[in-house]
C-alpha cells in the first residue's frame, strides 16, 4: 500500500546544477611553489579574454543580470552560497565549475587543437589546483554539496590517478565530458575499467553538463564568438548525451551497477525516444543479448538521470505520463542568469526558486514531486534521504502544499529559461 505524504511536510529539494568560479587569488593559495610563475603568467594573459567575454555577455540573454553580478559573492563565497541555499530551501547541490565570472580553470586552453603535451601537463596540474580549492570550499558544510572534480580525461592513467586523489579529498562526483574522438578515449575502452571501479567503490557519480562536447576550433574566435543559439544547438541536445551509447552497449553499467550518470541541463523530450531506439537496436542485433542480460532501457532506468535544470511543467507531466519520473532531477542552475536563483524575494516575500518549483510541480502528485524535487538526485549520488532530515527542517524548505499552488502568472525578473513554455529553450 502506497504511503500517504503529509501535504504540510517540508519537501527535500536538491539541485543537480550549480556552478562556482574561484578567483585567481583563491586558486593561487592552492598552487605549488614550482608552478607559481606559470600560474601568474597564465592569469595575466587571461585578462584580455576576460574583458572580451564581459563585452559579449552583456549582449546575450540575461546579459544585464550577468554583468550586474559579475563580481558578486555568489561565484566563490561558500558561506554566502549556503545562506542562499537555506533561503531558497535547497538541502543539497551539485557544484560544477563555471559561473561566467570570466576566469577559466588554471592553464586551460580554449583552443584544444593548439595544445602541446606541455600544455596538457600544465592543464592537468590546473585541475589538481582547482580540486584542492573546491574541497576546501565545500568543507564548510560537506553534507550540503556534491562537489565535482576536474579530471584529465584525455589520459586514462592520469585520469584514474586524479580520480583517486579527488576521492581522498572527499569530492563525490566528477565533471564527465562527452566523448571527443581523437582526444578522449572512447568510454567502452577496456582501459577505463579501473576508473569505473574506483568511481563505484567511492560512490562517485558522473556528471555531464550540456555544452561539454568540445568545439571545432574553426567555429568562432575570441574576436568573433559564435552566437549563443548556434553554440546551444551544436553543443547541447544529443552531443551532450553522446557518452550514453558506449556506457550502455559497452556493458559499463552491466559490470558496474553502482555507477550512475547525470546529464545536466538535458531538458527536452528525448528520454522515451532514446529508450525506444536503444531497445530497438538491442532487439535487432542478437549478439548484444549475450553481453547485456537486460534491455538498454532497464540499465538507463537504474543508472541514468536527467538533470532537468529549471524543469518546465510540461516536462514534469510528460515524465509522469511516460513512466520516467524516477529519473528526473530538478536543478536551479545557481548562479546563472537563466536559472531560478535570484538574490531577492520575488513576489510577496517568496523566493524565485520556490515560485519556479510551484510552476514545475503544481500539477504533479506528491509522490512524484518527492522524487523529482530531490530524492531522485539523492539516489543518483548514493545518499539516504534521512541523512538530510535535520537540514530540511532547519532551512526554508517549501511544503508539498506550497508546491501544489499553481502560479497566477509567470513572475517578472525570473531567469530567462526558468519559466519555459515550449521546448528546451523557450
């Protein structure tokens, strides 16, 4: 018999999507002495690119808001972040790099085709610097964050070593890029097996953010960047999920049932069509049956999650109707201008994030709200809901009754994708 949820109970809300960008001065404190000259030179050279980015950000959607908060505390002050999580009612949050403050990770080269082995070695060092800083940053409240390590995925051996170091630091996920043929080894390569085992043993999740597929260096330059809508189409959608076929059909989930992946900002109606396509391939090519005892859709149901940042009501309703609500994870995309967070009370003292939660879930039964608002994400990262019970009681968590109240109208000043009415982008 299904347990009835008390409408007055607080909802455990978790966000699969937030971002941070430490300032160079913060990262410098985590840099080894032998790399300090390289570090200082790199960030001096970055200033031109930072200023150029600032010019282009102001012309895009949400640009005025991004510029207003260009140097705000939301980028790298985790005491401030926790304060805003409490006000928004967020118990747990995944943390990617990248807030549009303008500063890249140490030694990162925007144009991958120009990177030498020396560049790659330095870039791997830069990822170590960032991971050390991130571990220190989330240590203020480690139970509240799934901090995502940066790993040099172009070299399996170095990636595994960096993964083990990240686990020792207490980081609980990795930023997992989409395949990049000729640069990152395919994810069904047998060489990855120790890597998957270490992820599984430490409960480390894979997180792929849309726009992670890499860019053709001919598409856009620093002087003339591509329009955001071109980049969104080319780097979002299927390319943002292109690791999935080899993880499924390569038997990675069969051999590592505790390994989970979250595709973040993967909004849209792709799940059912993808499951149908995968199962059709499985049915047609009989040799797959010996390698995969279960249908591809079954592996996806247990190991794959949709990171549905700023979930729209039509997406939540479709997930319930088509049976994949247990795989949908809500996100607020803190502190991006397209997301739900705003550092002020929006209407009648209510936070913009909680207005967006009402927008997404007011037509959804409480059991499915419970899953999509937070517990699916906890399952993805192997956390028991009761471990956050005291946090949920203490913060400004909405109740199920609150979220059942539909909005009279879309509020002014929301993130430019927070209250979508059609498709993944509008």
